[in-house]
């Protein structure tokens, strides 16, 4: 049996372990991907900590996968060996539950999560259901495609579905792993894009990413800054800070929308009077494989790219710790 190098979690809360595993074989309806790159996401802490319901250990994390199909299971007709594909958070669906019957695959009652329900991309190979794969554009590097499978799809898919129109004011709270992509997407979609962060030193970067305006929360509150600009039609909350998310509502127009894509662990306290005028608060999951494919296609077309730091697979522990300490600018990617 052929062997591969992988990084796994064997004990909840324990360190990542570099191990040798048998190369997995695809079953019916599955594909095997030779991994070229895998991004590290804050959500990988769910696997490392053993927090996700139903998780069994040992488990290989990783749901920002880019690679090439090298083996097909029985019944796979959509893909062929050699196809370049990405595998994201949404790792497959049942096709038969009520959500799937309505086309809401991301809300499948039996939906699979890559790196949680089955082994993910911190390895030289992974096996996934064929419906989890998204085609990578020919001119996109694997190390650029990988972060788009989570951070990219989450920001792009939420913005394109929120109902904002070209010319509307869209503010992006936070310039980090999600925010630096959200600013690029918002600007390329034709929105008047406002970047929100702390400190004047972030303004130059924000404008390089495409922001038309910048609000420095070191000098004024988020709400005050946005009110000076006429208020926001949409605020994309990308930083998991409960206090900042709650404060964002004050910067919305009367019927503006607060769009939350970063989960804060603490509860947010929002004054309900803000909602009487028609302001709304909405969360957004990432999306299914076709949404990932759309994300990469749009990124290739408009030159949206993540800013990445690259690490070898054996450096997964170091890379993960840097991500959790917010010391990466802006996405950490493992290469094989």
C-alpha cells in the first residue's frame, strides 16, 4: 500500500502530528485529489479542539484545498483524472433532504464538512465526494486558489447575494484574512467601498485593495465615520469582535444591512431601536462547490487575489499558531 505524509489531530486540544498514512482510495461517487496547497482557517480550531459535534479523532484538518484529481471512484462522470479542483468547507450533500430538494445544498440536513466529517487537506492526498469539487481556472495558482475556497467564497458569495446594487455604499469592517478579500470583491462589484480598521497606517493598504474611503476607528467610532459618508447600505463584518459588530449597526442607513461572516465567541448587544427603521442583521454561510467555482472565476476575471504566507506541510503547527495569534498577513497556506 502506497504511503503519504499527513498532519493529524489525535487528541482534542493536542498538537498537530506529522504522520505517515496509507494513501486513501476513492469509493463510489468519490474523487481522490493530489493536494498541492491547503489554506489554514480559524475554523480548523474546531478540529484541533475536538469541538465540532460528531467529530471523531484522529482527523486530518483542512478545508481550503487546491490540487489535481488523480483517481476516480466508480460512477464518477463529471470529472476526469488531471482536472484541477478545489475542495472547500462544504464537503458534500445528500441530494434528498428538503433543503437539497430546494437547491439549498449548503443547508443540507446531512451535509459533510471537509476536515471534520472526513479527512481534509493537511495531507498529500484526500478523498472527497465528487459534488464537493470546484474547477480551478487555468491561470490561477494553487496557492491563490486555496484560500478562496473558504475566505474567498464566504465574502464573495455573501456580497453577491445581499441585494446591494452598483453604486451602493458597502463598508468592510476589518482588514484581515476575510476583510482584505471583501474589500477587493466589493470594489470590483461596483460598490462604493469603505474600509474600516483601527489606525491610520492601514489606510494605504485599504486603498491599494480598492477601497474608496477609509474610516479610522482610532479617531472616531465606526458609526460616526460612516454617518459622515452618508451611512452604509451594507456593512460586511469580517472581524470576530462582538463589540465592533454591535457598534456597526449605528453606521447603517435606515434600511441598511449588517452582514456577518465572522463568528464572535461573545454575545453581541444590539439596541433593538436600531432595527425599527428597517435595518436588518443577517449571517451568511460559505456556499457549495458551484459557489466556490464562481468565486474563483470572478477572481480570475477581476484579478482578486489573497495575500498569503506559505509554509511546508511539516510546519502546520507553526503556521496554525501564527494564524490564531493574528500574526499572518493575511492567509497561511501549506504547500506539499
